[in-house]
């Protein structure tokens, strides 16, 4: 199992939504994640670990308002076990930011990390794009054990533009990360990058080449991300900071602090209180601050009633809400509130409903704001996996953890991993998130099998590597359950415990009980079976062509 210092770091993004909003995360103009969130603070922590660099976050409210900010997804990518080599190869055609089509040029890139010593790794990489762009990087990573992980690298780039001379420059980067198991802290990350005036990353080079008026040349980036649970207080703290300066644009700073904890007061249990502060500041512009406070109380069986207040630079919002969980698959909520800067004091009513299925998460939401606007929206969020064994839609798997494809011989509606994942019409299910580098167990829920369905093997226990798509076939059959009495031509019964096997597949479908009684599961009309006992003794039986009433016991001769 890889220690935390050798695993990838997936960034955590938090913010505040004022309505049923859509959060869109993009990088270099390409959307990499999108999700519907209810009003209040949100945390997105299931991004793919391969995501690195600066991410653009857009929160689109139902009334059309848009809030944009950026977060940094830095990491320490250089650490590799001693004597091992990790590499990445990529080739293709680039797509500039804000463009929906690729350009007619080809790039090639590679990255290599070598475990030189037990806790020291060397890193290098190249990126080539015709004769116009070349870059090379070299760096070193150090696992300092209980002190965390540290890395430093230098990147050189040469860029050729049609309207001017070649530009060559250097960029320096420093990363530090740490996972504190003793305090159950999440990964803390500090990153610093400085680029000189003539350095261009490949994305920046493409922006200059195809969108020159919008291109911003990065000068300095400082980011910090810290997460700390305080168990005795049931308190979780998150803090993020990103400061960026540019050679040709105003500097910007984005910071967010979120705290949430649960308390018990008298007979009230599991009272949830959360607060959040978010600020965005651009040089020579007013600072945009947001403060959020929420209190949620349990009520009834699975329901919660809540109050939240949000204050921004332009308005104050008060909202009462009710949220209820019907079962592990279905939940809904309603809210009503006032907002100071809207018509009629922003009186509005909102509702949302979520359904989690084997094929993903379905969401429908709507809002009515007095004398202002009304909206209804629906969305689906999920994933699709296809291999040579089959294909299936399934719950979202945006992280780099393994997925497991399970085949059940074409039998549909078999519950895998509890009651969240079921096989589709073709007998394929995908369990989307499994722990990597440690034994993982996936089990068929035998208590919820459809009538007439039998699964021979119901537990899968394997160890998968990071990013793997595993496959396992479970012998399954679907048919009728039949109660029979078996006897031979002389009226004798097969011995107790004799095995009954289907001739075509050789699968055991039942066992002989006292006085020839047997329960055959998952069988069909006109099938043939062999009853086996002792060393080589056996007899054959044949189901009738029509079995309309399987509730009555059948008497079958065994020859």
C-alpha cells in the first residue's frame, strides 16, 4: 500500500451558493467537473487526483447571477519508491481556452519520476509542439517522513510567435504537503511558483497565439490549503488561500474559511452549526466578502429543519429550510426566505429532489421569486464505463480510485454493494469507488435478489491498483423456483444430500432432502438435470415443457 506522501493530491473546493446553483469547474477553458448544489456552503472533494494547476470555479445562480473565483490544485508529483520508475506519455492536438475545437498542430509530452533513494526521487519532463514551442523540466522530491513531503523543480520554455522574436524563460516551483495521521488531519499543502517575464506555459502560449487580447502572463502564485478536524468538539476546519500576480494584469487574492460542528443540547441531538467566510479581491477593485451562518436541527425520522443567513457586499439573505431523507436513494428539501436587494425584499420559495440510482444521480429543482423570476431545472450526474466485457452507466467516479465491473451472465437487477448498484439489462454493473492498494470486498446482497435468481459466488475480495478498472464474472442464472419430489423407477428416493446439477452448465441448482424433497432454484421449462451421489452413482430427470403453477410440488421420475 502506498503511503499518503506517494499518492496524488486531489484539491478540495468550497464556496457559497445563494440559490439552487450550478458549480462548474474548468481548466484552460475546458470543463472538467459540474454539479448542482442547494443554497448554502458547498464542498467539492471528489475531483480527479490528476488535476493540477489553477482551476476556474463558476457558481451560476438560478436567477442568472454568476460568481467566479480560482483555486490552485498543486501537488508533490515526484515521489516514487526506490528503484522504481513512473512515467506518463501524452500526444494529441491542443484546444485553446474558450475554444470548442482543436487546432491543427500536434504536441507530445512525457514525464518521468525515478526513485533514486528510499525517500528521494528525481523528476524530468519534456513538451514539444512542432518548431514553435519547447519546454523541459527537472526537479527533485524528498519524503521527509513525519515532516511531510517536499519538492522543487525548474521549467524552461521557448516560445515562437509569428509577430515577434522567440521568448525564452524559466519558472520555479516549490511544493510542500503533509498528512498528519495522529491528528487525523487532511492534507495540508503550500505551493509557490515564480515565472520570469518571458516564460510561457503551453496553455499560456496557446492563449497568446489564438486569443492574444485575453492572455495573462503569470508572475507569482502562492497557495495554501489546510484541513483539520477537532474530534473532541466534533469540529471540522477548512482554509484555502490563493494569491496570484501577473506581468500584464491586476493581482488577485481569494480566501475561504469554513467551520462546521455538531453539538447536543438537552434532548436535541446532532445539532449542526456551520459558518463560512469567503473573500475575493482584485487590485484597484472593491473587495467582495461573503459571510454565511447555518443552524440545522433534526426533526422527526430523517428530517431536518434549518435557518441560514448570508451577508455579502451587496445584500443580506435569511432563509428557513426543511430537508428530509426518504431512504438511502431519495431525498428532498424546501426553503423560503428574503433577500434585501431584490424586489419585494427578495421573497422566494425553492424546492429540490434528488434520486440516486445505479445509473447516476438525478436532480430536479425549482425556485419562485416574487415579481422577479421563476425557474425549473433538472440534471443527471454519473459516469459511463466500457470494456471488452460490456458497458454500463453508473454512479459518478471522478476520483482516480479503482472501479470494478461485475458481470452476472446477462441476469439483470442483481444488487451489488448494498442496494446502490444493480446490474443493468445486460447483466453488467460497475462499483464506482474502491480503495486502492488494500484488500477491498464487494458483495452481492443475497437478501434482495429478484425471484428465481441465483448467484453461485456472492463475495469478491481483491486488491486493485490506483486507477484500475477491475472485472469479475459471477455465475448467475434466472428462472423459476420449483419444489419437487424425486424418485426412481422402483419408487426409491435418491440419498439425502445428493447434488442436482444442470446438464448444460454443470451448475448445482439444488440438493436432495428427506424423502426425495428438493428445491430447484433458477430453472426453466424443459431443462435436463443429473442427480449425483456417492462415487459415480447418478440418475437423470427432465422438467416438463410447461410449468404454469410452480407453487404446487412436482413429482419427477429420475432414470
